[in-house]
C-alpha cells in the first residue's frame, strides 16, 4: 500500500470531518518529504524518503503547530492507541465522564481526535492554564478541557434514563446500522450536529452562494448521444465548414 | 651490467577521463539550469541529447537556415463557446445529491444510433441475408475510411 495512502489513513475520518478539507490538501500539508527520486528511466520509480511516524495531538495535522511538534528531526516515543473497529462518538453526543474530578457529570462532545481515541467534552475535565504575556504582573488564567479516552474514560448516555451505558452497533429491521444501549436496548440516534462542518450546519440547510451550481442543474441530463467526435460536434455548432481532406499520416 | 630491479607497477591515467565522454545524465540541465556560458551555447547550438525548453508547446512553423517561417495553420485557434444562459457554475452546492452514472460505452452509442433502425427494418422485413439493411441510412452507409476522414477533417491528429 502506498505511503501516501498510509499517511491519510492515519488521520481519523471523524477528525477530518468538521474541517471539510479535501484529502489531497491534508496529505500535502502533512507530508514531510526529505528526498524524492528524480524522474528518469535510470532511477527507481516512486522512491521517497519521508516522515512516517507522527505524534498526533490536539492540533490538526494540517496546522502549523502540528508541524512544529513533528518537525524534521523531532523523535517522539510511540503512543500506543487501542484500535477501535467502529467509532461511536460524534459531535453533539451526550456523554458521561467516568474518571477525574468531573466524574459522574454529563456533557456534550465538542471535539474529536480519532487518532488518539480522544474526545473533548464541553466544560468538563478542565484545568487552568496560566498565560503570562511578556512582563505583565497580572497572570491570565485560561480554562481548557483535557481530552478523554473514548475506551475507558467516557461513556454514552442512554436517552431513556439519562445514565451511562455501554453500547453496541446493531442493525434495525430496515437494515440500518444504529447504536443500541446494551442495558435498556434503546437506540441512541446519531446527533444532527455530527454532520456539521465549518462550511455548513447541515447539507440541506446550506445557503447557496452566487458561484454555486444548484442541485437541480447538476442532476440535469443534457447529453444527447450522436455519431460525432467532440471536435466534429463543436465544428457543427460553431458553423465551421471544412472541405479539405488531410493527407494520410503514419505512426511508427 | 646493471641489474634493474623489475618491480611490477601499475599506472593510472588521469588524462583518459578528460578525453572521454561527459555523462551528465544524472544531472538533467534543462531550461534555467547551467552556467551562463552553457545557456548561451544551448541557445545558439542546442545539444540534441538534452531536453529542450519548449515544455510541451509545439513550434508554429519551421526554420529555414537562420530564419523562422510561421505557418498560419499551425497557430492554435481557441474556440470558446458563447456562455450566455449557461447554468453551470464553478462550484457545486452541498445540497446537490451524489449523481452516479455508469460509463457511456460504444455499445450504448450503437443502441442509440443504429439499433432502432435495425429493429424497424427487421419488423418491416427490409433486412438482407447478411443482416445489412435494404434501405441503409446515412450512418449505415458510412465506411471506416470515410469516418476516419471526417474525424481528421476537424484538424485533430489523434486518429
């Protein structure tokens, strides 16, 4: 499997979802190519020396802070992350914190870092960071949430009794895959804000801009098959008449 | 008689390499690379082994000695259609559904162009023994040579 695909597959799907950036931009912004073999028959094709091990953090892989943390030459110890087959936590989900000083409290998921199995719950598991700007004597304290591990430290809340439950993915009679609370059997629906991105709250409520083609125009079929090449079609529509017959040419 | 000690020695010629062929295949010198003198020499007397700086653009004529002769037919003419009343725009709205279309193959083109006529002829009994029509339409009269000439008349050379 190509290294570029490995790079992209390392970035979690739900981490990328909110930013709504094209995959090729993320790959381009993330990759650190140290050497690429030149083009030529004498060189081994597609030989690249690039960074393969990244330390994923709260900063998104395309940001500058991520690059600083993963600068060329910076070696970090490997972080062992439990592989999760199916990711079950979405933005806007009500979850209960199971560890720390906010144990037992419920909050809403705000930020997802799928590569580290992290979830940020709004307002919970906070700590104060001291920010000193220059020589100011007044210390500025900022409250920021710490990430919580999805496997151990957080649990989804059952909507019927508002208590933490372990969940399973099961299929409904119509064939839809849904999260089901193991304790009560109640379906936990995926929140509407899971679909939200920086560009729109949901696809159906997106406000069409002047340079956007409307949905109807895109789906319209205007192709009429005819026995002409593309160039012949253009010549007919522009009214260009050509009577000269080109001389025969040969490909060797 | 002096006995000369014959010590077997081997000589290395350092001038042989200077007279030899320069192999610059590992360092492609194209376009803006190379020293000023090298670039001047390339401009006057281009080395055929090194790639030219045309970057894929074709010349619009030919050289007669030192003079360049322009052929007007070789100057590309961009034909841009009139875009008044054109509905498609640069971007697509997020509301648009995912349109999945199957590939339009030669078989589909045949079904549109030739198939209805063949069906009609079959029902009316106007087909010959080998399957060709007794009253061929313009498309059915077309031979491969004529079709090729038609395609080539547009000026494209990909056929």
